[in-house]
């Protein structure tokens, strides 16, 4: 076994290990509005759901190398509103390009060719190309030396037509194939799936596609 004392290595070394081992991670493409009214969009893979009652999710945003806040963090602190989008393969490159450094008076959406549309319950726009958007208000925040952790309370959700059955409350997983972060500049697809039985099995069985359960 390779043993590592996290108290004895640098924050950069910890990041390299954690970001490459705790994978795959879903990607939040977050839109916010600056105080200047410019729509900002940036991807974050330190992201996940936290709970359903209340319906909350988490995004973790590191500070810049000079200690300043990224536009997304500054905008959330200013307005308390943001929209979290899931990304699929057709929009993957544009999502990735939103991670470039643009001035705060330049909208990433316009620069990379994503389409802003009005949200239902918050001021920041949704992204038309995204399969799912969660409109959030700031529920809680945690500040550390290196980052802000924002807990967002979901107020409204919008999904691509045909993705959700709101009678049975099921997601059509055949039509939902978000991508995930897999360390460094690598991403992974989610269309290679298998299911596991809740009951112990004496021998392996042929997997059933998860969207047929």
C-alpha cells in the first residue's frame, strides 16, 4: 500500500491526489449575474447534491492565485442567486471553454456560443443547450483559506423535453447522458452503465441496463 500523510504534503499535492482519485465528479456549469449586469458562466467539478428536504446542492469555488474571488463566487455573495446546469457531450467543449479567464465585463456565454434564456425564479439566466438547470438561492456558505463552499437551495428546475416523466417522477435515462470530470483535462461519458441486484448472488449474472429497471 502507498501511504500518504496529508498533514505532511502541500495543498497542491493534496489537490492533485484528491482531484484525480475522487472521480468521476459531476460538473456544475454555473451562471450568475455580476453587479454590472453581465452574465457569467463557469464550470466547477467540486459539486454534488446534498439533500432533498430541503433540496440543496453544493459547489466549492477556490480563490484565484492572488487570493481574489472568482467572478462566480463574488456574484453569489453579491446577489445570493445562481443557476447550476448539467452538461452533456454536445455542449462539452463549450462548457470547458467557459473555464477560460475572461474579464468580468465579458460574458462567457457570448464568447463560447451558448444561449442565455430567462430563468423562472432567479435573475441569472439559464442556458438553453443544457439538459437540466437548477435555479438556486444561497442557503448557506462556508469560507476557508482557499475557497468558498456554497450550499444552494433549489427553487426551480427545468429539463429538456422528454427527459422527465412528472407522473411517475422518473428520468428517461436513455436520453440523459451527462459527462463527468475524471482528473486533469480528462472527462468521462456516462452511457456505459450496469445494474446490481440488492440480493446477494452466488455467481455473476448478465447486467441489466440501468434504464430498464
